[in-house]
C-alpha cells in the first residue's frame, strides 16, 4: 500500500488562527482525504510552534506564563480545525516533552558531527519573522512584512554549517530529488542558494523560552531549528534514525511563500547533516489578501474561521477557501465575493440541481429512477494540487446538468414522454452521484448527505442543502 505523508507549517501561537492558516490546513486536509480515498495509507500532521521571543513576549503581555499561554492558544487552533472539519492524524506542539528531548538529541548529533560550532554573531533580527535579515531585505530600514525596524543583536552564538551543504542542496533541488513547486519558486530558491549560503546562528543567549542546547545550557535553540524537527517528532521520532518511521519522508510539505526559503535551505541542510532523507516535495501557495490589502490585525481586516463557518457552514467555507484562488498564486477575497460565489456555485448550482432532480423523481417516479454511470475525472488536477481547477471541473458538470433541465423542459417532458424523462433524470442523477464522489474530500458532510440520498432506494426531495445567503 502506498503511503502519503503530508504536513502543514506549525503555526505561531502568538496569533489567533485566521483564514490564512485555515487555507493551508484545509488544503492539506482535502489532499489527505483524497489520498485516503485512493486507498493510500495517509498521515496528516499539523500543530503549533510555541517557543521563541515572539511567543514569550505575547505571553508576558497577556500576563500569563509562556506554557499556560501556549496551552490556551494551541486549543484555539484545534478548535478552529474542528470547526472546519479538518481531520489530522497528529497535532504536534513544540512544547511536548518528547519533542524537546528529540530536538536536543538531534542538536547533539549535529554538534558531535562537527556541523555546529561556537562563534560571535552580529546581525539584524526581526522578531516578527523570528529571523535575521540582511540589509538587502529591508525596505526603508524596516522589515517589509512586519513594517518594523529589526533589532541589532550582538552575542555569542552557536552556528550551523549551512554553507557546507550549498552544493548538495543545489544538486538535489535542481534534479527534483526535492521538488519545489510551482516552478517559479524552485528557480527562486536555486538562485538564492547560488548566491551563497552562509552559516546560520542557531542559538540565542537572551531568549529563555526555548529548548536549551544540550551542550551549553546557557543557550536556547533557535526557534526555527526546534520547529522544523516537528515534521519528524510528529511521527514519533526520538532523535535519531528514521528506519522505523513508516511515513518518512514527507510526500508533500505545504506552506506559503513566506517560509519557503528557510524550509528549502535550513531545514533541508539539517536533514543532510543528520543523514535523513529529504522531503519529496514542497508545494508553495500564495498569500491571501482581503479587499486588495494584506490581512493584518492592525488593519482590522482579518477574517476568522469561526466567522466564515457561522455564515456559510463548514463545508461551504472549505469550498469557498479553496475555490477562491488557484493554489500556487496570490488571491484576493472579500465577503461580497464569497457570498456571490456561494450563491452562484452552491445555492443556485449544486443545491438547486440536487433539489430539482430529487423533487421530480419523488413526485413523478415514486422516488425511483435508475442512475446512469457518469464520471468527472479530477485525478490529474488533484495529483498536481490544482484544487481550484478540480472544483471548476465539477462546477462545469453541475452547470451542464442544470442547463439540461432547462433545455429539456423536464417538467413538460415528464407529462409528454415519461420514458424519455426517466432517461434524462437517470443521466442527471448519475452526474449528482459523480459530483458527490468528487466532492467527498472537499465537502465531506454535504457529499455524504448527497450520496446517501441519491443512492437511497426511494429518493425524496428532503431539505435544501445550501440556502441562499444575502
Ligand atoms: N511557525 C512558523 C512556521 C514553522 S514550520 C516548521 C510560521 N508560522 S505562521 O503562523 O506565521 O504561519 C505561516 C503560514 O501560515 C504560511 O506559510 C501559510 O501557510 C499560512 N498563512 C498565514 N497567513 C497567510 C495568508 N494571508 N495567506 C496564505 N497563507 C497564510 O511561519
């Protein structure tokens, strides 16, 4: 049986889950469900990133200990995923004791192998990114993502010999041993690597909220190094050897473009240092903007998953998130656009088709019409992670079926030629079943409802599935 291991980034707990996080997580859930349906043995990992200066500061502001703060915030993420019907196989927290122990073991191994050494560091640190920036990264002296001035940090620090892995990483990525998609992103990473990889600082002396280095307890581990290892510890890894980890390596790691560079260099470099196979693929999606603007708490234009679910329900929210933009590219959303799409695709599209077809069958054929076999082939789209294209294809078939009802004037046809009407309805019922099957990964509850009703011995109209929304 093929295995399929899929990961999302682990999210910082200083933030509340918003629809940017939901987008990645729901996409991963859809892919996980799809691969399960193909008969593969699937493991889907998500979780929270809980150490570092940023989280410590947020906890302090909230007047809580970092651990208490993280306990509450991790729950917020779990609740959001539950609301959106996300079914992960494990939710890893970097404060899990087993994760911390394995992280220390991995650091010790890299240290013993000579890939970690002590030095002095001076650099510009952006706490929002939890990353050092170079002067070239800055716009008007500020971090372009967080619009804040980075701090100048000067302290002794341990370094990871990332430069040592430059050529090997270039080779693996160029040859697609580690595939980075979409292609533009691969080229970006390659040119970044070719511009020269520098050794990176992997410890902090003045940040107490972190995993202590096993070989120098005055330092804590750089939060990204700790975070990356979640992809291993989330499978139960204890700090060395991956031989008995059934799901390793990841078949796909999903993330947005903001964190590709660190994943494709630091994370992969650590794996080479630890002698562990690299992930097979990183798939990078774009950024959501809201009404044309970057979503941010200070601009007050953030959409929270619970608002989405309250308005549209879980399944429609999943549909709207994934159909609003093509997975590899940036996309803009707004309440108006989402409501319009909900009404067009779900209320007038799928919902209307199902209720009209079921209604006529119930009224004229005593609920019994033989469905004809139909197929909507979305395999290629799903394999290439083109989730919005898959939804488009399903929608096109639904539109076709709705049009067929109008064109054949089915209500008249039932009276004038019942046999012919049964033929058309059989075809339409087949389309409903095919759409239901394709939608199982996207809208699990709705698809189950549609399939059960369409395959029932006696079809009844039932309640509408997607009421129109203003
Ligand atoms: N903790 C790190 C990741 C460590 S992984 C070893 C981190 N966390 S984060 O909370 O900032 O999450 C970043 C990720 O959240 C993005 O890569 C993306 O998956 C998702 N998104 C956050 N905002 C987003 C949008 N506005 N649009 C699309 N995705 C967004 O970085």
